[in-house]
């Protein structure tokens, strides 16, 4: 069901400070910015081949990204996201394998995708996101 790595989420304190690095130093183009209220973040997306880079700036001190930045003040890789053809079935598979789910039911994320996270305590320290296009 997993088809590819969709994106790497990188926690940053400020999109306005960080986006220029990706554009000027790496030559990538910021393709899309979006606020994601369900995750309490603002995002900026870049393409690097088939994989996207998602910069995450917290919009609230109680967001998961803000808490990550408290522990990692310089920022850094926050999560890896896998595209899946069936997010509900993927969650069942993970749960059946003993993985603790942060979301038992997918929620709306950036780019109008449905997303769900797996707890890093069950995934060897890697916050793992599953994502799929929203069914129409």
C-alpha cells in the first residue's frame, strides 16, 4: 500500500528566515505555502525530485512542532511521510503489528491530503506520517 516517500517534515522557527536558504543556497523553489489549523503549523513545500520537503513553523506554543523545537532549538527533521493508496488499511496494518497510533482516524492535512501519524515510541524514534489524497 505504501507507494513512496511523500515528504520529509522539517521543523523551523520561522518560514520567512528558512525559505531563503532552500531557495538561494540549494536552488529549490518554494511551490506552496499553507496554514494547517489541525496541526497548528504554517508550511512551505519544495520539490526535490519525487520527494517534497515540508518546512513546518508552529502557529501555537502547544503544537507538536513547537514542542519539538523546545527540545531541538535549531530545528531539524520532524517526520517522514509515506504516501499510501489506502490510509485506513495502512493504519489497521500498523495497529495490528503493535504500533501505537497518534491518529486512529485520518485527519485533513496540507495539500488537502488525509493524514495520520504513528507514535515514534512504536516506530524506533521516527515520527511517521501516512498520507493519501482526500477521497472525493
